[in-house]
């Protein structure tokens, strides 16, 4: 059976949350609430996390790795440059002085952290993203959308659930 | 670049300025200037102009403070209300003090100024990008910046005067910082000659331009680590040590009768130039 | 005083802000031409200086630094406001920053770009500025990592790139709104490309939230360290009047101060030009005015600390340098700085004036004037009276070249900022919606009732 997308639009967060909860709790043949349901909203709703299930965020690992490697890379580059490539005494100070090296290591620690966090964000959030088959501009304005993908047979069940929770509009992907 | 170079470089990394655990060997250039002998004739300043291709900037720019004299004769007067104020004038020839812990070296963003193994503060013209931080940090303000492009400016070296330029020394363009180098071109030539003969430069074999023309012999220049050199003996006689920020003799009760001192010693740049205080008429 | 309505229709938020992106009115083009003319003056002066030499700027020995360094520090200082609003207030859950942080962050980015210009202008051999970039090269030489000027270069690069990235990432949901509501054309293509296909999915929001918080946490120590490093240009030197340990915090306080003052100025301008009265409300203005007042008192305190440390220190040269600032050739400017920086902000302590728009506009401009003078008063008087007596009593004033370039930098900043405001939403739409949503939730919770708020807002 082929899979089709449905997009339901709500203008009330509580109803949308209830719809999501119901979809997760009901077992519908041909629909996997873990994989096939995406909620779209104009603002973030951390409350939905409880209802959507456990979906971990990995960005912080990127941050840690990026910051540490940025700092270490910077220190070894600078100390190496001072000791090897440019081993000239300056101002009576040691060739590899720690105070200035610390300042730059700190800056590059932050640089590495920020850059790799952004990279991690793009990877973890899946951006740039391919546009969904169903989208409504209202989602970026003030309505919440729930995009589901399911087999033909489950479509009507899903529609019923959405209507029960006062969906304003249900878009359907044209049949193939 | 190999692993050996890397490890060697890293093993050097804790060495501070050369006098601490790696004394200067075989050269440490230093100077001693006797202010009692100095008459303020300015011959040294002119000789420096000739030797080092210094541009003459003209009256207007001089008044503006944009003069290029690497060695300047400063004049100070006593303001003690005497009948003839000019009688109290004192002359101080001031040039780059070639500090062992030079404040200018650490702050150059591109590393155009460094410390050489023979104790000079080097200024590398091609590397300089003209940020002028070195001059900002110099306590003596002995660094001079090329505010204009003097080689292409009229009347700096008018026709046939350019024949007088020293071929051993670069002519600097605009945007570059310069300063006294203890006539490093002469030093390198002497060192090279001596080395090819398998010996060290002897005292008196090389002279800086200023030392060469000073009639009263106020300027003594030489190798401070050579125990036979005049400059070493002078420093020793005056009990002035290179690596101290306060000399032992100055801590004595009632001060010291010795005339030798270094300028702004308390800031700890460890200058390589010692001045011998003028014997004042009032002291006799 | 009217604050943002909790039941405002979110569609209206979109509409109002997107309205600011429409084709500009005549006044915009007039201002743009003026800004370009200012930049032209700056470019002309710089061309003259580039060709002839730094001497035309009237600098000499010992006055080797002038308005370029002063303005450089001024522009970097002004950039701290964006970080203050975006990052620090975000961590403190101060909702009122939401309508105003977007243009503040933009201001940060453009101030840094303007500051970068001064690095170039200040160098005697600007065409070799790449010597200061640490990259493997055929010369086999690296820059001198001990130099505070080089730390500047690295810190500003870090700060500028992080700010741009932060601004961009924070703007992605808004770019999606722009993309959805634009008529087809080059703009729609631009927003489509920049929005990276954002659709507000839970996965995207989840990661977005964590990323925003993480970068905010990084930006705060970055901003503090950047201006401390800029302060190190002075503090790490030996010169009297500069070698002061309180310089890093003093500079950071001055930076926050001038940044907040600039936010007030731009707030008033944008509010009027784009008719954002609904969002950039007077309560928010009041809060930022009070914040600026608090920072002005911190700055005043740190200024007094500097003087106190001179008094306690018994260092005759430091004392002379300070007295020179008060009674010497720069005295009128120094006292103007004290007036603009410490006396004028006292007006902000009075409720009557805190939301008086004309007064606050003038006050904010005076505060920034005071801060610019402060930077100049840090740079020049120390050269006029340093350690070495031979250098004293030699007056030096900047030439028209220096003034022209400083003047041009304001035009450059204006140009960049105006371009930004017309291309990108200067009020963060999704954050305003969040602010409204959370306030309505709070009201509902307080009222103990759970009924839907107005139409279109969930």
C-alpha cells in the first residue's frame, strides 16, 4: 500500500497537543507515531516534548568537541610557531610564554565551540532541509501543523482524530 | 622542518633574555656616553644621518615633530633663576638603548622587532606594517616612523646628494618604523671578517658612526663581554650591571659618588647604554 | 503606559514587521545618499593618506596614535550591546529584550565591520596587513602571538564571525516567515535560500533552542574577553595612564554603556520610521534607559577608581599624566567627557524623562559622544605627557584627514544598518510571538482559567 501525507492545522496548542497524545496512545495499523509524525509550529513548544516522546539533542557533544579541539589546536599552533618557526627572543620573555598563549587559546576555544555548535545544529536539525510535500504558510504565522505519513487504510482514522480535536484544515497529498 | 627541529625549539622554550642562563657569547654590544665630555656639537647626529641614509625632513616637518634623527641631542636647562639661563644647558645624546628586555619587542603584531643573540634590538623593515605600537610602548621614544615617502619627496636627497647614500643600508619607504641599530651594517661586516680569520672582533676594530666622529671621545662602544674592551672596563668601573634594575651602588647610604647610570632603569628594560653624569660646576 | 498586548493577533505581528521590508519611501533614499556621501569623504581622506603617508594625519613622534585607535575602540565598544541583549538577557529570561534584540545584534555585526576598517586605516603599510594573519606561508614566518594587537585581530575575527553566525541562525525562523509571505522575485529566492528549508518542525525547534542557548553562553565570555583584549592594547604597555589593571573592566563597562546608548538611539529611530510602536513599547524603552543609567554609574565608578589608584600609587608620572588630562591641552575634551558620561545620564534617573522620546534621543547621542571622547582621552594625553621629558609640551591635534575618516565611518555604519533593516526583519517575529504567548499563559494561570486567548493566537 502506498503512503500518503496528511497535514492538519490547529490554531490552539492545547488541542494540537491532545491530538498528538491521542495519536501516540492509539495504535493505528499502518502508522507509526514515532517515525511518521512531525509537529510544526511558529514558536518553540518545549512542552510537547513530553507528549512526543524521548528525542535527544546531540548538539552539546559537538560543542564540547569543537571547543576542546579549537583550544588545543590553537595552543599547539601558537606554541609551535613561537618555538620552531619564529624562535626569536622578544622583550626578555621566554620563547613560548604562557600568558599570551593562554589568551589566544581561550579565544580559539570559544571560536571552535561556536563554529562546531553551528555545524552540529545544522546536522542535528537536518538543515538545509528538503521541503515537506505538504506545507502551509500558516504554520509560520500562527497555526500548528501536524504532518503524518501513513498507509491508505489509516487515513480515515487519522482524519477522524484530527477532526475530533478541532483541526481547522486537513490537507491531503494527492493520490499517486 | 623536521621533528628534531621541533624538539630542539621546544627545549629552548623556557630561556629568558640571554643573560640569565645563556650569557651573551661571543658578543654583547654596549655603549657608554660621558656627558661631561659631550659638548653638544651634534657631530654624532650628523654622522648618523650620513651613515644610515636618514632623510632630512625640512624645517616645517621638524617643527611638527616628524623628524628622523636616530640620535638626537637633547638640551635641558636648569631653571634655578640664575642670571644667564643658557649657562646651565646640558646635552644628552639619546638613541635606541638596545634594551635587553625591550618593551617594543613584545608588542609588534607581526614580529618586525626582535632581540638578536649579540644583544641588539633588531628592526626588520620589510616585515613592518606600521602599526606603531613599538613606538607607543618605548619609554624613551627613540623610534622614528617614516611619515612620508622620503625617497620620492623633493629636497630630501637633492641631485648628487643621493650619491652620498650608504649602499650597505636600505633606504626606507613610507610606513616603516626605524631606529638606531648601533650601525649593525658595520658590526656584521667586522664580525664576518673576524670569523673568516677564525677570531673574535677586537676592541676598537669596529666603531659606530657616532663614536667615530665624536671629537672629545664621549662615546665608547664595544663588546661588553670582552673583558679587555674599554666599554667593559667602564661599566665595571662605574659598577653598573646589565641585568639589574637597581644597581648595588645606588642602594648605599648617601648615594654613590660614581657617575655611571642608565636612564629609566626602574622600568626594567635593561638598556645597553650607560651614561656618565656630567660633573656640575656647583659640585666642585 | 501601553505595553505589548497579550491578545495581539500573530498574523498582525507578521504583517507589521514584513511591512518594514516593503519598498522604501523617499526619505530612505535621501538618507542613503547622505550616508554614501559620508563614506565618500572617508574614502577620499584615506586615499590621500594611503598615497602620501601617515604624516598627513598630523601624527608625529611621540604622538604615534590618534583618532584611528580611539574610533576603533569606540566601534568595538558599541558592538557589545547586541551581545548584552541577545546573550546575557536571554540567560536571565528577560522577555523584554525580544522585540529589540534583532536590530541590536545587527548593530553589533556592523559596528565590528566598521571597527575592522580602522585597523586598515591605522596601519602605515596597510597593503601588508595580511602579515598579521596566521597562515602557513612561503616566508615561514608567523605573526607575533605575544602582541596585544594581534590578540585584537584574533579576538575581533572570532567575535565578528560568531556574531554574524548568531545573527543568521537566530534569524532562520524569521527568514522562513519572509519566504512564505513574499511575492515571487529576487527577494523570495534570497529568503528561500537563506531559510534553509526551515519549517518549524519539532526536531528543528528542539535543536534550535539548545543551539541558541549554547552560543549565548559562549558569546558572553567572548564579548567580555574581546573588549578586555582591546583594553590590553593599553594595559599591557608600560606607559603612564595606560598601565592600569582596571582597564579591562573599565573598557567593558564603557562598551556596554555606549552600546546601550546606541540601542536607545536606534530604538527611537526604528520605532518612528517603521511604526513599531506596538512592539518597541515605552515600557521596554524605560527598561533599557534604566539599564543604561545603571551602567553609566558603573562606568563613573570605574573612572573614579582609576583616579583613586593614581592618588594612592604615589607614582609621580602617573599623577602628572592624570593632571595633564584635567588641566592640560586636552582639558576641554576631558571635562566634556566627564559631563557627557557622568552628569548627563543622571537625567535618566527621573521617571519623567525615562520615556520622553526627544529627551532620550538627545541624551543617548550625548552619551555616545562622551564615550567617543573617552576613547580619545585614553589615547592622546598619555602621548602628550609620558615618561620622557624631551617629549613633553608638544601639542598635537588630529588633521582633517583623521576627522574625515572618523566621519566617514559613521556613514559606513549607517549604510550597512539601513541595508539590513530593509532586507531583513529588524524585529524578531517569532520571539515576539513567544513573548506574547508566555505572557498570555501567565495571565491565564493567574486567572485560573484555561480558555483560548484571542483569535489566531494559541
